[in-house]
C-alpha cells in the first residue's frame, strides 16, 4: 500500500476530499458578490487581469457555480446554475428576463444534452453580451468580480 500525504499508509489519516479549487490560483479583488459590482476598485482589478488569469478566474467561477447546491460535476453547468450566475451578476433585469437567459442556454447547448461545458459557457456569455449591448470582456469581468454563487440569507 502506498504512503498517504502525511507519510502514513492511508486509511483515516488521508486528507479530506477537496474540489481542487486550490489549484486554480487565488485572486483577491477586494469585494465580492453584489458589492463587487458597485466597487470601482474591484472592477478595475478584474479589468487588469491578463488573458490567461482572466480565463483561469472565469473557470474558477464556472466550477464554483457547478458545485453550488449539491452540484455533482465541476465541468458541466445546468440551466439552473447558469440562471443563478446571470442573476448574481445582475444581468437579469427588466429588459433581460430569466426567459431570455434560458433561451441563451438552450441556444448554446447541444439538443441531446442538458448541460454545457466551459467553452459553451463562454459562448453563452457572448450571447449575453450581445443582448445586453456590452462587450464580452465587460460581461466576463462582472461574472469574475462576483466570484461565485451568492448565498441568500433569509431572516
């Protein structure tokens, strides 16, 4: 039997399961959640990311949404989680309804599949940018600034 991470032989001494977020790097933008969308310093920090770091940060956010609420796959996003990402990033507004977001999701996913991968997620964000009359960089920046699912606390 091989040795575990602590030098032991495994068993109860093994490290707890992690989702692997630690391998994606850490980005500290200051604020996160809805506050990040109103914080000019946070938005500026996000805009200063180079292409590779922006992609890595977007991938991290994509995976965080995928495991939210007992999600089982970091690499596939369903319609509920896509809608949550749009709501959290404040794209669901009066002129951009949840139905529009659902339509975008349906447009980018293959007919026989109920989930989208990371590349299809980026394509969906491109559709959001067109519908919102924003650049793709602005849309991705907002999603990255939010950082992942915003938990709603009920009083």
